[in-house]
C-alpha cells in the first residue's frame, strides 16, 4: 500500500475515532441523578377538599418520582375559585429551589388557548369577528395567499399553514427549529413563514401548526392598535387579577421561572440548552403558573367575561369545506371532546375542553370540564417519553375533587 494512502487512511480512522469519542462524551456529559426531593408544598383553600388535597398531592409526587420529573405543579379551580394547588420536586435542582404553586413554567402550545381567550374577548367587544379575513385587518400581509384566510380557520388549524417540519420558507425554516433569534414584535416573526407555500386551500384540511396562531394574533393587534403584550395584560391578566401568562424571552426572566431539563429515565437529568421562543409567543411562547391557568380556563364559564354565544362558537369543533368535523375535534384555540368517556367511564360521558403544550424542557396540560365547573392544570420542567406519562395524573386529581364536591357526570350541574 502506498505510504500516502496508508497515511490518509490512518488519519481518517483517527478522525472517525475522534468524532465517535466526541459523540459519546457529548451524550453522556452533564447527566446527574435527581437528588432527594423536599416534601410537596400543598395549599388547600377550601376545607371541603382537605382529604382530596392530600391525596392529590400524593398522586402528583408519585407521578413525578415514577417518571423522573424534576419538578411539577398542579392546581384545581371549581366554579371559578382556586381551591387547591401543589408543587412537588425541584424548580431548580442546582440551586435546590423547590417547585411550589408560585413556580412559572413555559407552557408551549397551551399558549394557543391563552391567545384564543384574548381574541374571544375582542369578539365580544365587536372589534374582530371569527369570519373576518386576514385581508380585512392585514391588507399588507407579506404573502398574498393569506389574504382570504378567515380568522376561525387560523385558530382551528384549517388555514393550510405548514408546521415547523414542512415550512418551505428556507432558510428561515431552519431558524424555527434552531430557536435562537430574538423578535421584539409578534408581526416581525411572520418572516419565518412569509414565503412558505400553503399545504392546502383554506378550509380544505386540518394541519396542526403554530404559524397560523401567530397570524391570528397579528390580526388582533391590527384590529385593536395594541401589541400582543398589551393585549395579554388588558384582556387576561388585569380583568382576572393574575400575574401570568406573560411572554418568555421578553427581557429578564422572572425569579420564579423554573430551570428546564432533559430527562433520560431512571432519575437522570441535565439542564436543557437555552432556546428563544419569541418567534412563537401567541402559539407556544408564554410563561404561566398552574394556579393562573385554571383561573383563565374557569373564566370562560363567566358570561360577563366571555359571552355564551362567543364561548360556544369557540368551543364548536371546526368543520372543513366538506362539511366534516376536522379529525382532532379542534375548535378555535381549544380541543373539544363533547362526549369524553376517558375520565368517568363509558356510562358517564362528559364534555372536556383542553389544550396541552410541549416546549423543550417543559410540558403543560390544561383542561376544563364545563358541566362540572372544574378546571385542572399540571406543569412540569422536563419532557417525558409520552405526553400521557405526566398528564395521566390529571384524571386522578379531577376524580378526587369531583367526588369530594359531588360533581360527577351523573349529577353534574353548574352553579345557579
């Protein structure tokens, strides 16, 4: 074998070994076992639920330990009143900061339900309508294919917008996955998809996305002359007297924000790399506390906050142009199952209105039982293998409180 070729093969072999070693080190580096955790923090605000509150905290801690979750919080509201909240594990392992009901989490796509909430308020105020087209409020939209799309199609993912994985607007599509660029205004982030092709004609098909909700928020901004940050304050936080939801990556992070982690099972975790979610504030970029999420959901049952007509419009699963309901039962900013049997059994169907979210090191679950008057939220600061690994604790918590107050489907009622 010629010496030059031999030398080249030796160098190549060395490079392969170097790369293999780097991959091994990078995948193993930084993993640590979860330390022993403090006792859960439990706040039971109604004496009717003292027993249910203790049992719910035990279920929450058991889920956390079983799936190697660093920290978790949960909350329950009944008839619009917060009745229980709890935190288990660590908000930040490195600083030994316990997770408490005051801990903030990234809520991922649960942000879509928050955006739907403020838009529903604007519908009641008569400043925007679900049938309005993009062109009616954003006549200078950067993509002319958007102009005839209706607001309700954007909010129900039937507008034809692509998702992150099939965004044809290169190289901006890469940036949506890299998540490092800072945006100071919601409208600016439309550059990430302004040259993308629609996947279908508006109304023809359902495809879950985040870009469509961002455009819906821009319509709300244009209709009101207020930016998204102000609309969150004006339509959600101020009337409900809540500190969250707020935008992540909008200045310094609040002190109570959790550290976010990767988990690989058996209690092994490491901090998640930093990402910037300002590109998706309306659809996946908010911080919130569990205790605030249940109060936002509960407020939908208050006719003075959102009218009955608007509520039912937003909670009616969207039909495609064919007349068929979309395959996920997605309504306007919420998923809706009118006859769920997964909570109380086949003989006790109950309507559920819900949204979940995943955001690189965090998961969120928010659910409302309109006929029971019960809202439940659960948030964690890692990602489990399956969404149901953590969210399945919610039906257990719901049943405890529903039984304690006599609100099971067979005798369900809303307050007079």
